[in-house]
C-alpha cells in the first residue's frame, strides 16, 4: 500500500513538473513575441525620426546631423544600432540573447519598411521579408 502511494505521489509530482515546464515555455514565447513586436515599432519610429532629420539637414543645406536628437533608442531584449552612409541609413536590431529575449532580427532603412528574419542572433538583411506584426495573445 505504501509503495502504491509513493508511486502515485511520484506520478503526480512528474505531471505537475511537466505542466509547469509547459507554462514556462508558453510565457517565454509570449514574452519574446511581445519583445519582437515592440522592437519593430521602436525601429520604425526611430527610422522615421532619422529620415526626417536627414531631410531637414538636406533642405537647410547643413550637411550635418544633430546627433543629440537622434540618439539610438533602447528596446527591451534587443541591441539597436544605426548605420549611416551619407543620406542613406539602416537601423538594425538583434536579440540580446537569442531564443531567450527574441528570435527575430530586424532591419529598416530610409524606406521605413521593417524587415525581419530568424537569423539565429545575427543581423537581418534588406532581402528579408517585411515584418507583419504577428503577436501571440
């Protein structure tokens, strides 16, 4: 009788542990999806700001950008960087910890089209598909 109770307790503990693990995985996927979506929005807003600053500098004939107005933003779980080449630019976002903070890498440029792909923690390219903004619940 004691052996049966011990076996039942072990089975119950195992089932409870499996359930907890599945819940952890679901929460992680939801967090990553939220991080990815927020990062895409931040990238688009930042790219629009940079494009406006470049357009203003070009119209005014300055030829110099005021970098105090276009500081690279912070995005939870992602490293964001700006590549500026003359009047052309690209903004990249790569997960800080691949498969923990996000899976998708992002890139946008002066076209303001945010592109994303699972690049296993490496930078996305302009050839990747446009991000559609899918989120999990």
